C-alpha cells in the first residue's frame, strides 16, 4: 500500500512547499483539507495563502525560519477559510525543512484537529492576545538591550526580562575563552553555584558546551529528557530543582560567541512560538553583548591612553593643594586633545637667559589641541612632552610657548598633521608659580584666561596678555603677565569645554563657573573640581571616565591650585592688577569689567558706577596723552566700620595732568573734574620715572561688620 493511501485513511494529507519557485504541491487529502477538490494539485503561493487565515499565514514564516535555523520540525496550527472568509476547519501542520543552497523546501503533513470548533485556533498559543503580548515584549526587550552600555547592564536587562507566559527563573550567559566555556554572568543562582561551570572544557557533555560546538539550540522540556541526553552533567543541574531548560546559541556575524541558558521551575513544552521568542531574545542579547564588549575595550584603551598622557598629582609638592579633572567628549574612542600638566622646575639654578630661579617653583600647563580624534591625542602627547622639556631647561614662560609653537608648527607642517579645516593648532596657558612668594608669571596662547578665588569668596577672571595659538606660525611672541596668589587663594585654569558646553558661550559659561567658585568654601579642592564638572555633565562625580549619557560636546580639562596658608589666613586686601598696552585700547572694557567684579558686593550701586567711570577715564587718559602703557592696581581694604576702594593707574610719562575747563561740546578734559566730584580722595604722585594717579572711595551704607 502506498504511503499516500495510508495517510489518506487517517485523514492526513501531504504537501510540499518549494520556497525557491514559490509553489505548493498538494495530494488529494491535503487539497480537501484546504477546501479544494480532493485531487492532487500544484498551486502558486498566493493561491494557497488565500486559504489560510491571514494571522496564521504571517506566523508560518517565523516558524519555518526557526525550524531551518535549528534543523527541527516546523509545527503550527492553521485556520482554513472558504471563499467567503469563513473559518471551516483547523489543521495541524508538521513539516521538515530541506535546505538546498540558499533556498529550502518544506515537506510535511496536514491533519485536521478533531473535536475543535473552527474558531478555537484563536485561543491557541500561536494566535490572539499571546501573540500581541509577545510582539510588545520583544519591542521592549530590544529597546532595553540596545540602550545597555556595558556587559553588566546587558546582564541586568536580561535578568529583568519577563517573557509572556513562560518567564524563566534562572538565567546564565556563557562565553568562550580558547577551548574553555566560561560564565559571563548569571541570575537566579548564588555566587557559589557557578563553581563547576566557571571553566568547563568545550568537550564536556554539557548542553551549553554542545550549543557552542554545534551552533544549534537545545531544548530540554523535562528532567527526564535532560538525564537521557546529558547523563554526565545531570547531577550538576539536578540540585537547582528546575523542570525545563533552553540553551540557545549567541551568534554574531555568523560566529557563535557563547550560549544563553533559560531555566524554568515549571514545565515548558517549548512550542515553536516559545522557541521563536527565545531565539529572538538570544540574537538581541548577542548583539548587545558584542556592542558592550567593543565599548568596554574602547573605554579601556581610552583609560590607558589617558593614564599615560595625564600626570599623577600626588601630595609631594609642599605649600600647595592641587586638584585636576579630565573628561573626554562622549561617543566612540574617548580620547581628545585636551591636557593638563604640573611640572617641577629646577629650583635655585639660573635660567639660560641669565635670570635666577626661585627656591621652589612649579609650572602649570593646560591646553587644547584642535580635534577629538586619535591624531589630536597623539599631537597632544608630543606637545606635552616638548613643553616639559622646554620648562625643565629653565626657560621663561614666553620662551617656553615660543619654542612649543615652533615645535608644533614643524610636526604639523604637512598633510599628515592637517585636519578638515587646515593645519592643526593648539591653545595653551603656561603658568610659572613661585611657591614662596606666590608670584605667578603667565604666558597665554589663545587660551581662556585664568580665574582667582580670593579668601573672601570674590572671584575674578584675570585678563592676561596673549599671542596666537601654538602651531599657526613658526615664530610668535608671547608677552608675560604677572599676578600674586596670596595664601588661601585658589587659582583655576580650564579648557573651553568647561565654559561652552551646554549651549553657553564664553561669557555665560564663565558666569556659571564663577557662581560655583563663589559658593564654595575654597577648602576641599577635590570637591570643588567635582562640582565644576557636575555643573556641565549633571549629577555624579565624573573625575573618572565612563559611559555617560550627558551633554558631552567637548573635552574638559580643569586644574585648581591653592596656596596652603601657614596657620590662620591673615586678612588680605581684595586686589586686582592689569596692564593695558597702547596697542590694546580694547582692554579698557576689560578694566571696567574687572572693577565690577571686584566690587560685586559693594553696597552702593551708584558708587560702583562712579568707580567704573573714573577707572575708564584714568586709563583712557594714559593711552591718549602718553606713549606708554597703563598699569592698573585696585584693591579693597577693610576699615573699622566700612571698606575702602583704592585705585591707582601708573604710566611712564613725567607730564602731570592738570585741570581744564572744557566747554559744553568738548570731548575730553573732564577726568580730574569727575574725580573731584565723585572720589572721597584723589591725587597725583610723581615717581622716579613716570607718575601715578589715584582715587579712594569709602563704601556707603555697609554698616559695621561689613568686612567679616
């Protein structure tokens, strides 16, 4: 008797689906079950599809793909419909995929489900609400795994997945190290339970090892099945009290990188739909683990580069506190062109220019090479080494930057050093600090100015003379600016990333930083450094690098230095000093801003405006009527009941100012008249070479105790 006759006797039909040609071959019984005449027939895919319920037809593809991948049977229940769209019966299909090259054929049987109402298929596991729950679950799982940034986060997401209808209570992710099976992470077991599985040979008779060897999933629906297939390792699994297990390969780019185990305390039949869910989750899990592994490798490389490029700030420098932070821009390989350095200078020796050095001196350096790529990081490393060498030779700050500019120009003068916008350049701020006197000599190459937090909490941005960024032209001059850092005062230097990140420009970003510096007590520099970074990147202390979902638009480097007071900090005047050169009349605006910052808490706004006006007049008078530069010194001194502002502007001209009687239309000649009207005291003092003009203002309305 023929096989077809035997199957027909038990109401079972045969069908063959040729995926390559898109045709179906049905025997007579299969045709009858599909509502066609009971005779063998060859139909197109579209003709057969019209006989199935649309929801069930959509399910066939995933079931077949799963069977092809696992080399197992494709099983499903299908509702058959007539020409009017009514369900006439439900059939069960069991098919075997035969892979031929890039295509496949599906050969199997169709059998009517006896005693089941036509609409019962809507309540089977492959249709209805379960399917919708499954799709929603897979979308949520895919999104959560895509957002995981590290292996630990991926494992936490995997452990929290609640699969619709059959959530596992135990999970394990296995990796491969050479010829050994390792555990990447697990959930639902104690830490001590991983011992026997931590380093298992791939030749071991264990489901995960076989999955890695073959690349095919293993489903064990019962303890009896586990014992039958893996008797050697069954005792290891028996003590966990599980009833069903699924071991699914983790495949990336065609390579099996490990296995995922899902274990259940209740029996699971592992229907095609359940296997489909597990396989889909395993694919997403494998991709997430691969991404996390790449990201962690990049972060480790970034950390290694940063450790070699950034100095270790130890407690070995007497008389000062130093704190620093470096945060790279987000995304990709986290390296960039920002850097800082602290250099011990030769003490007590004479410099090559003939000037003697102090007994204890250090150099602070901060800079930013254009770009956020490996090339920028490489140039930064070379430039940092060059600056260290020039500083260690004992050169003055201006000479150090001049030599560094020539060096950078030399190594970037060609295609190898160019970026999309032309040759690379770098901004830099170089400070030489005398630890005994607090004198700071500053040379600046296109970099943001330093800031000083005084003992009373006042914060001033210290305008300094500067030159072009390093590397633009081979020979550049860098004028030196000097200031004095008193005991207890804090100096801050930073790159523009600290100021401009988050939609700020340099001015608004500086205001943000200034408020933070003023609100800090100036004692704990490490806390202050964290606070400054948090203001840009949100909560958390980011002095170490890592995956941060924040506004990382540019690298950030910040360096803080504070002189340690010997005992109690003495009352020091609030003071600022700056030079306005003949060639820089635009710095008169900076002088006015310095006065406003110096008198930020002055009680009388009218007096503040008067002080700003008089300073502007005094400095302008020097630039207009002399050939020299103007030196501005302003300080606030506390008296018994109020504060006093004293401002002095010096120049090298011996010609003394004299009172004029300007007419109504005159554009000058009112400086001394204004000082006589607005100042409490003023005067002109001749000096050996040049003169100084000064005025004093006593704060009005401050009351007793205004000086703290």
